[in-house]
C-alpha cells in the first residue's frame, strides 16, 4: 500500500455508509483522491455465500462462527488485488468495514471466554497468512446499539427487497459486538484507533484521516512512491 489506509468500523445501522460518503466528499474538496471499498463485497462469490448463509442457506453454515469468519476473510483476500490498485492510485483508501469486523462479530458469538483466542486467530489469518494490508487508522463509530438496531429495521421497512440477516436481527449479538469493538479500540488492535460519536464534524474527521502535519502519499508520474 502507498495510500493511507483508513477503516470505518461499527455495528449494522451505525451510520458507516453515511460517514464514509461524507468523508470522501470532504477529502475530495481538499484535493485528495480517495479510493473506497465496502466489505462484505456483495455481488461477489464469498460475500454472497456468506449472505446466503446468514439468511438460512448453505446447509446451516451460519451456525459455525468459524465458517462464517472464513467466508468473510476469503472475501477480503479475493479483493487484495483491488486493494493494492486503490492504494497505488489514490492518496487515501477508505474502507467500510475490514478485518476488525470479523474479529468483533466472531468473538461476540463465541463469548468472552474465547475472545482473545479468536481475535488472535483472525488477525493472524487475515494479516499474516492472507497478506492483507494493516490499516494506518481504524475509526470506531460508536453508535448506541438501540439506535443502530432501529436504523437497520427502518432500512428493511423502506426497501421491500431487503431482509435483515441473522446478525442484524440479533440485538444481543449487536450489543456484545459493540463491547468487543470497544475493547479492540482500547487495546489499539493492529493499528491506532479513534472512537468517534455522531457529534464529531466531518472536517474534524477528515483531519483524523489525514492529519495536517502528515501529507497523503501517492505515486509520482513515473510510478515511484512519493509524498505531497
């Protein structure tokens, strides 16, 4: 990666898409090119298998937290070429969910007694074995679980073709996942983290993504990594 890699994490319905859209616009207004990618990448093989499982298909695959974690990990691995290209052609790569989401949801499903074990496993699997780039910064959008669940339900009502999946319908899982996310952020898991609320303005967020003292990076016209 040459670009600054920044991840927005949070629960289903936390407002990640709204936040990333606003950040892309703000960073663009500052003359920075932004590559954007969301996980899971619905419409591709592994993401669609995971979605089908979470809606009751794939012979009960969703009953296994580890099987679901592998599907989500393979979705990111399949995107490695796209991630690399985005990193070489933009100043910032902004991801809506990444490896920490796999760690948080899987740990929440397995419970506190296995959290350390599974978080370590997912980090080793995705970053070391599958070779995914480590983020420069992870932003946790810390939306109250009640609000996130309400938003997810509203999206379902507004779109007749959308049905909440097994994870989105499970309020207890969402609450447990939020707690794991906060512990990952507090521990600085795999990179620096910042926990943010809805009251933080997009200008302040943009300065977290690309600090004024740290210029974004991009290739020069001859293809060599450089700084602006």
